[in-house]
C-alpha cells in the first residue's frame, strides 16, 4: 500500500473515531459498541412502579421518546448495571445518588465539590444546562432546552438505571 493510501486510511479511521463522540452508537444496550452488561428486562408492572416514584410531568412522560433522546447520551454514557465508564460515567444507580458517586471515574473537581444529589429536579437542571448548574464541570454537553424532552429522557433513565421495585 502506498504511503498516500496508508495516510488516507489512517485519516479516515481517525475521522470515524472522532465522529463517534457526537453520534449515537449502533448498539441498543445503552453503551458503545464494546460489549457490556445487558439491560435489565423489566415487566410492565416493574416499569410502572418505577415511574410512579416520579412526580408529574415525568411520571406520564413518553419513555419511548426518552429512549430515542438517549441516543445523544450514548456516545459518552452506558446505563446498565455493571456497564463501563466511557467519556462519562455509567449511569446505573444515579437516582438518589450523590454527584460524582461512580468509583473509578475521573470527575471534575467542581462536580465533586458540588454537593448535589441526583434527584429529579437536579437531573432536570443538569440535562437542561450542565455548565449552568455546575460551573467547571468537564461535561461538554450543551444541554436540552425542551422541558418535555427532558421529562421523557428522565423517565427513560429512571426505568433503565434503577433496580426493579
């Protein structure tokens, strides 16, 4: 292979790797294309019990829409129990946990010092504008302006990052 073709191939692969930082991954397990733990399969009753813990409008939000919106998160986060940390931490067990709770993940000093607990109101503010909530966070996501979309995403995350009730 010529040097030009080799460099072209390397440039193409590098471009594809960088594109993955802003594009959803192809798998449906809540993570990147590397194999991870499988998502829990919950019954409709278990999903309903988890959603019932949420206040309105999250409780009645469109979970399927939230799953579609999660595609924006997938390039940086997994959500299944035992899932890997990526650019962002695994999201399993987030509800009710303190910020910067995932062992082994390199959080920003600002998030470690924030004192936040991931309840619905805090998650909503975080998803709307992470840097507005915690100045100095390393999270590069610019935020989700639509309250309806945030409610759907939070409902999806509640059902998929919490142990069954």
